[in-house]
């Protein structure tokens, strides 16, 4: 089973990387781009077939290591 975790900064948390990307896009001539927020995507290959257990494990991984729940949000998606 594969898990994908998308992590991004919470709304209201300063995102200097996103701002730098936005400025670079403008300098390259890409007009009409508003606020840019960047994040990260993590793929995990998991053993087992129990979706509920896999999701619980991945959420525990996020809370302990993959995301900083104070300033970041995350979503988990699973595929067989």
C-alpha cells in the first residue's frame, strides 16, 4: 500500500519560500500569479492491507516526525 502525505504551512504562517517562488515567477514573466504557498509531498510504501490501520500509522508518523502540527497541516491519501 502506498501513502502520500501532503504537508504545508498553516494559513497565517509566514512562507518565505513561497514568497521567493512568487517573486521568481514574476521576474520570469508569469503574470497574474497571486499568493504562492509551498509545501512538501512524502510517499511511503507500507506493508499490510488494512487501510484504517495504515492511515492511523501514517497520521502517527506525521504527528511525531513528518509534520510540525504547531505550524503545518497535512493530508493523508492511501492507494492499494
